[in-house]
C-alpha cells in the first residue's frame, strides 16, 4: 500500500476506515442499554451521554465533508439520533444554569446545522447566552478560549475570530523542542490545531512556523509509541494532517500501529483494556464499559480518516526521509534499552509487530523506535543510555532524527548542572558535547 500524495493511506483504505468508525459509533448510538448506561454516568462537568452526543455530532459532520455518497449518507442518517439526544429540555435547563457549557453544546449545534439539522429554539437560546457575555465569565485554558471564539463564529454570533490573534497565548506558539510535553500539553496542541484550521479546511495561522509545530508533534508521537497512549497518538496525527504538515516516517509508523491494533481487536481503546480493569477476551467484556473506553478513540480515527481525504494537504508527501542504509545496530540498541526498563519491557513487541513493511523501510522503523527510546532516556535522565543510542545512530550512518538531535543538545545544560556536584560525570558531559558537535554542529534549542 503506497500513500497518496497527501494521505497516510490510499483513498479506498481511508474510506473503509471511516465507515468502520461510523459502524462502531452506531453500536452505541442505537443501543438502548449503552445510552442508558451513559445517561447515568457523569463525565467531568456533563453527563457522559452529553459528551458522547457532542463528539458524535462533530464526527458525523466531518464525515459528511468526504466526497463519497456512502460515507455522507451513513453519517447524515445518524445525525437525527444525535439531535434527539442534544435538543431537549434537560439540555436547555443545564445551559441556563451553566452558560459556560454553551461552548461544547454550541459546537455540536453548529455541526448538526452543517449536516442539515436545525432547531430555532435551541439556536436562540445559544445566541442569548453568547451575546450576554455569560459564556466568557469562566476562566479557560488557552485552547478552550480558542474553541469558544471558533464556536461563536461557526454559530454566526461573531465575525471577528482571528486565528493569528487567538493563538498568541497558546503553548503551540512556543515552538519549543517538545521533549518535556505532558499529556495535557499535547492535548492543548492537538485541539488548538483542530480549531484553528477548522479540521483541515484552512492552513496554519502565519504566526505558527510549520517546522516548530512539527517538532512538537513529532516529539509527542515518539512519546506515545512506547507509552501506548493510542488516543493522544491519533489526535497528534489528526492535528498534523489538519495543519497540512509534512508526513514523516514516524507518522506512518504510528498510523500502522493504530491499524494493527484495530485489525486485531476490532477497535482501538484509549489505552489497553487491562489498564482500565476490563477483561480483554471472551464473553466477560462489559459491553457498556467497553464502548465507553473505545468510542472516543474510534471517533478520532474516523475524523482522522475523513480529514486525510478532505484537508487538501498536497504538500504532505512521504518520500522516505532516511537513506536505506544499515541500521540494525541502531534498532538493536534501542530494543535492548527498552527491554531493560521495567516500565517499557515487552512494549517493543507491539512496535515490531506493527512494522508496516510495505510502506516504511527497516531504517525508518529503526529510527521511529530509537527516537522513542531516546526520548524516554532523556525524560528519565538516563544520559548513559542516551549516549549509547547516539553512538549507535552515528555508527549506523543514517541521518539523525530531530528527536535525537534535540535530546542530545538539551542534555548539555542538565549535565553541566549535575557535574558541579559529581565530578565523575565530567567524561559523560564531554562525550555529549562531542556527540552534539558530530550530529548537529550548528545545534540550537
């Protein structure tokens, strides 16, 4: 399977993935037991059923943007069920009591409007809340403020949404190395990009340098490969495609990891089912809890497939960044490092089993796994393992990845600080300075 000029996979494969995601969504949307289960569960500030209906409305609208009769018809047919779940007296009462929730409910309303459903009463209620100023009285994270401005514009209550201004105080504008990003940080980056680009309909604001954004997304993907956070991994891929950023070997590797898990299990959960305390085989799987733990990631996979088909990301051509040189030493050292870490032991098996041999070379695979190992070494302050990986990279005679360059370069200052209390680290510090000069003479953070 060879990627098209702006896709992770072929058009037919992406449409099939989209339909599979829609089918999984329908298993909950039309199941009375699942609906009752979610109605009785609270999720943050809203009921789980509200969160599900809001996210499903977004998913269905993005799916209808795909130029395919089957995808459009399937998504549109499910829209009425979402409208029934959202447009009711309970929602109206909730918004009156908590006007700040007009942002997520307004988002769902705007996307239902996009696929042909309308409710004048609910629209008027949202308009009153937004124009009253009550929606903005709650303090929000920067990406939530971007979302509120974007939703207000989508609903027609404002025409002055300026992505260039909106992004100024977001962490995505920092253009950092991305090596220390937490899950919360990554969540902010991915959602900011989704809102700023309207899920791929427009490009990045001019104030965001594509190389800086790519650097943070690539670091996030490397972290997710071994932490097995498949949910955030999917959102990072979605944000990259929506932002019309170049597809790299690491992106293909992450995509094939997701597809491998999907094809084996029939779904992709946010994390492993065992980590949620859910049985992962046989009849003992709780149907309601299983859907709860999978629907979001399956939605995002469907949205990712749709955005790949609609973003017009013609510049994202995967051409094989690395020369097809000998890289077995690099791979061996990366896997040896992973195998010695209790927190990582066994996870390299998933990486190897997900090797997409038809679209990514062994060298690219090695680089993807070794980048993840390098990032883990850096974040665990295991500078000795990081030095071993860097030497292997140089010995393998392959171009150094951005992750390796960043981890080695950003290790100098911590090591200089540590040396003050431990002179035995002098030789390690000298080695890192030498490695830095070899892999990137003009390095800067």
